[in-house]
């Protein structure tokens, strides 16, 4: 589930629950549209609740954009595994991927809205994080 | 530098204002807020709206701020638009509200 033809900032949704991640992605698609590269991942490698670095790396690849990628996470491991995934990226890509301090569902919709208007990665992150401001 | 120039240019434009009544059954909830923001972002003009003619004004290009207004059905949205494409922006915004953001 991606749309990599766009030059807009990509959005990655990471939740412990694949259902939450997929549902949040559905909301983004329906509310914001197709102008934003989007990918989601959730669950551990055994199919239980959790997150895994390989899945996050794959999602970053799917949502990749020259403008960068903003990751929205839920709790604990989702954040630490996302940070680990970012560290495992090629050096020239690392600076173009950020983890947002924002609620996963609302943040994903807001970040995608901001991205769909052609905003920079920094603006996308700032907008998503306004939710806690 | 580009932003500074745009800011200076914007100051030479007279703000345009107009208003429209929200017809959406649930008001300016999440989906219309996103549409309003996306529409506003398509223009370089500074675009603000308020529930009263004298403000307080909300940046229409900020999805979070637009949603926080929680404008109900029947509310009048006052727009204040400043910039080179202000007229087109105002027309697009009014059409969007009149058409119930495509959902009414």
C-alpha cells in the first residue's frame, strides 16, 4: 500500500497492532487522498502484537520519497524499533527520516494533510506534533 | 530569503474578506478540516478564517488549528485572505463551504 510516484513527504504508520496500523492508513487514504506515499506495519515477526525492525524498514522503503519520510508510532517498542530502523538506513537516507512525537492516528492524518500540500519534512513533523502542543 | 520576499510582497495586498455558512451536518469535523486545509495550501496567499467577523483568526493552512475551531453546522465562516492569488483562493474556499465539502 503505497504511492511512490509523488514528490511529497512519505508517511509510515507503526503500531503494535497491524489492525490499528492498517486502519489508520485507511483513514489517511480516505481523508487525505492518494497524493502522499503511505505505508504501514504492525505486529511482531510471529504475527502477535508488537513491532519489528524489518517490517519498519520495509515500510520506509515503500513510502520512500526524495522529500523524506515521517514515521508515526504508538507506544514504547514502536518508537525504539523505528529509531533502530532509521539507524540501519544508508547514511545518506538517515537524515531524511524522522519519528514524530504525535498520536499515531491523528498524527498520521495531520502529517499526510500537511504533506499533501507539498510541505517539507520539518513542516510535516511540526504539524503532527502540534497535537501535543 | 524566499520567505522574506514573499512576506514583503504579501503586505502590499489588501486583505479580501467574505463569509459562508457551514452546511455540513457535523460541522467542520475532521474530513472537511482536511479539505479546507488542502484547498488553502494550494494558494500562496495568507488565508485565515474565524467564526466572527472580527476574529480571532485561525490559520487555514494548519490542519490542527482548523480542527481545534470545532465549527458547528450553521456557523458562519469568515475568511480573510491576503496575497497575489487571494481572489482565486477566496472563490475556491467559498465554493468548498457552499458545497458542503462534497459531503452535504
